C-alpha cells in the first residue's frame, strides 16, 4: 500500500499533465489524488506507520500515551497539521488574487500599461523579466506572478504569445524569489530556521539567480520576432470606465500595491504568517472601495464592489492548489519524501549534487517538503566545524545552494512552483506545451546559475 500511494500520485500527475488531451480539468484530478492518497494512508495507517519512516510516530510510540496505539487518530492529527499550512497558502493566494482583481477591474494597471508603449516582442520580454525579477524579491514570487499576469492580459491579446511571456514571468519570479529572504517560501523557511542570514542569502545567491533569469531571456531574444497584438482598448470590464475617475483608479492602484508590499513588512514586525498581512491588505482595499463607491448607484456596485468581483476570482486555481498540496503532504507524512532524502544522501554524498537533484525534484513535487526534509536531515553545524561539516554551519554553502536550487528548480516544470501553478491556473497553460517550449530553457538557466555559484564559491 505504501507503494500504491506513490502510484496514485504518479497517475494523477500524468492526468494533470495530459489535461487537454483528456479534457478533464486539472483541479478535479488534483482534488481526487489529494483526497485518495490521504484516504489510503489512514485506512492502512498501521502498516504504513510500522515502516518507521514518520519520526513523529516513532517518538510517540516510545511513550506510554494511549494515542500512540491509535494510528488512525495519529494520521488524522497529521492531516490537521498539514491543513493549517495548506490553508495559509490558500488564504494568501485568495487574498492576493482578489486584490489584483480589484485593481484590475477598476483599471488601476493603466498606470503601468500606459507607460509600456513598445510593442516589440524582445523589448517587452526584457521589461517584464527584469521587472518581475526584482519585484519578486521585494514581494514574493507568487504575488508578483499574479500581478504580472494581470498586466500581460492588458497588453497581449494572442493566447500563445501571452503563454510564453507568462512562462518567462514564472522563470523570472522564481529566480528573483531565490535570492531574497522573503521572496519564496523555502527561503523564508531557511531564514526563519537560521540556516541562512538575510545578508548571506542576498550576497551569495544574487548572481547565480540573475544568471538563471538572464540565460533563458537571452536565448528567447534570438527567437522572438515582430510585434505583439494588443487587446481592444476597451474590454468588457471597462465598458463604463467613464464612471471611474482617474483619481479613483490611481488611488486603488496605490492602495493595492501598498497592501502587497506591506505583507513582508507586517510579517517581519509581527512574526505572524504572511496570509494575515495579505488578508489585512484585502480588508484595507475592500474598505477603500466601500468608501469610494458609497454614493454610487446599485448597478455600478454590482460591477465594481469587492463582493461582485469575488465572483470572478478563479476559485478553480485555489482548488488545484488544495489538491496538489494535500497530495504532497500525504507523501511527506507517510515517509516517501524522507525516504527519498535519505537515498540522495547515501548515494550522492556531495552537497552540490544533492542540492542539484533536490532542485530538479522540486519541479515534480513541492519544494517546501523537500527543503523541510533537508532541514530535518542535517543540523546546523557549530561555527568552528571543519571539513565536510563546515558546509552546514550558519550561512554554509549547503544551505545557500539549497535556497538557490529549491527556489529555481521548480521552474523546469510548470507544476513545480507556486508561481507556476498560479500561472497554469490563471492562464490555463497546457502542461505539455510548457514542457515542449519552456522546460529546456528553464533547465539550461538552472544549470548555468548552479555553475555560476560553484565557480564563485568553490573554484
């Protein structure tokens, strides 16, 4: 049954990859594999936990607690623990998507789109990639991706062209998030866990991350020709834009961006999870719209109130996230991922090789449990450690290279990062299309960035 859980995950993953040929929405498949893997886990919990791969269960079994003799109760408790972490991500995503949708519906992004006058594909590629790279370091890669996809919809009409730019946004956002302590969930984990310092991760991973972003952009610059086709000046959501003043659009744009930028600040000050700051930002922009539109007609409010806008938020993407993260958490709790981490440690034994493989694996399964597994496998070595263990000290090469690999490796497959999953859900990007058009580019950028890190810190 332990292996059967893996088989269910692999088959579900294949169904997600073949979403378009099968004509089955990936959200449905993700929910099924997420729930089925946990159902299998709890029904056969005694046999699976007896393998001794869950450290919490092993520790509990050594105690005299009665709970230790109830595997099903333990598994349900594990599910509740994972649900808290998953809910934090989902509320963060829902809050960010709603804020962006509110700004978009009110035409707030016209401030940016009006300044991007070029229609040249190559120039536009560089503008979006560089902007995304630095924005994702200041915000985070998920929020930045959502914002940039909203901008792309305002600028590019053709679906496949927009897909390519969206894919490059994913690459740039993951690259930008990897060198910032607040740019990606994994870097936040390593920073809070004191494996790395803010200064250490910025100084030592900035250049490799920049190379990771630049190499695919440079390659694509040789293949992109001509100009983009812009959508109609007035979209179906802007039909009565005359009712919105320029001042109102600008106010909501700055309130929205300030709300997003406030999230990492709020987290640093309060040490509360990022979703709390995001929902506070959503409350702020919601209140702003209520005050702004309080004297408007009922017909106007039916279109521009946050309550009305919520109906247009892509809930399917949220369910897709829920299913995928739930399935991965089952593999983590049952011990599949820890078994994989131990295998890598025994067979490779080289920190650079281990991290490179972790990065590639993070394109298949979520990078968060992989990084968590690595953090659990190795303790932070004392500052005076020498030899092999010196690589595991605070700000040691293992931790910083892990931040780079886990943060950027997920770009190889679109399902391998939160930013990629969001892009896949919002733009309905085909998995096979991404593999054919983008995966090799992402892999080349990933390897070039890794070589850059190795040259700087080893040679």
